[in-house]
C-alpha cells in the first residue's frame, strides 16, 4: 500500500480544498465596492461647487479651513477611506453607503429597508441636519459635511439602490473586455474608465449637460428629501437590460448605459449643491 506523503493529500484534506474556491468567491463578493470610485465622487463634488450660493461657499470655506488644503472634492472620498483610517467608524457607518430597494419595486419603505436609519438616504438626511445646526461644534459639522458630500454621490450610483439578493450587483459576476469583475464595480468606475478621460475632461463633458431643476429644499431640509433620489437610482439599476445576458459586457452595453451614468453624476452634483445651500447658506 502506498504511504501518504506531504504531496499526497488525505481524502479529508482534499474535501476541504474543494470548498476553498467557493469560500473565496463568497468572501470577495461580500466586500462592498466603493461607490463611483474616487473619480465619480470628486466629479459630484466639483459639479456641486459650480452651483453654490455665495453664503454657502463662505460657510463651506470656513469649515474646510480647519484642515489646511482641504477642498470639497478632496473630502469626497473620506467616508470610503474610513475602512483604513478609522475602522471602528468605518464599520459603524458601513450601511450608510446604500439602500437595497430593488425587490420592492423601487418603492422605499423605511420600516422595511431602513429600520434603524442605517441606509444612505436616511443617513444623508441625518448628517444634513447636523451640518445645518449652528449650535453644533465646527468639528461635528465638518465630519457631517464629509459624510454629506460622499453620500450624496452614493445615492446617485444606481446599484447602491439596487437588489438585496446580489448586494447591488456585487455578487453578479461579469466578463468585461476579457477580464472578470462584477456588475457593481462596472457601474462604480469601469464604464467611466472606458472613455480614457481625466477628471477635468469629464468635468467639461458633464458641465455641458443640463442639470435637474431645483426643488427648493427647506432649511434645514425636511425628512424624506433624499427618497426620490434613491428611488430614481433604483429604477435605473433594475431596468431589464442592466443585467446582461450571458454575463458578457460588450460595447453595445456601454453605449446603452453610459448616458444614464453621466446623467446621474450631473444630477448628483446639482442636488448636492442645493443641499449645501440649504444646510450652509442659511442665516445663523
């Protein structure tokens, strides 16, 4: 009988190895992707700066002055970077980046989808109230500003308001230009990167597109103002052709969906500007 050696795994060990690929796949699928990626978040912030009122800009500059060199675009990715810089706060706020309402026909129900206020639209509203409250310390309001800028971008990334069963496309594997990725990552940054444009070129392109009409946010903004934003994102994410047949992404897919992605970036910037006007531009 052949003796077992280090190069001959036991049957039990082989059974354990058989589980490894599936385990690694589930582990990687469970990791949330960064919404929009740095480019998308910075674009939303820079577009918002275009629409700020003079009063909001003065207060914005005053709060940012606490961190020399800070800009609205520069703080736009702070909430994603918490995973490395402040893991405790990062874990506590992890659910603030999304709300999964696709299975509900894109109709947000607070008790069902956000019972503890831990979802992107509810957290955005809560942080907006902190930002608007002049009785709060500047440090509290600056942190709230960082969350507001980031979550306004997240609320307009369609797959951050998509389906629960696949974690907003994170578990939907695709093949894009010969490489494996997932649908969420494609909508975060993959489609934007196909243009081969830098940030300034993207900004010029998006500035040329029409911005949505202002809705006149109250100061401070009323509860529920961000619900239409995530419901609109959800309708884009759950459109019949968003999930490709055969899991292969081709140029026709990009041509069909990149315009919607660009429109969401444009809308995110305009709505963030209106939100900052309502929270920063009001008279103390």
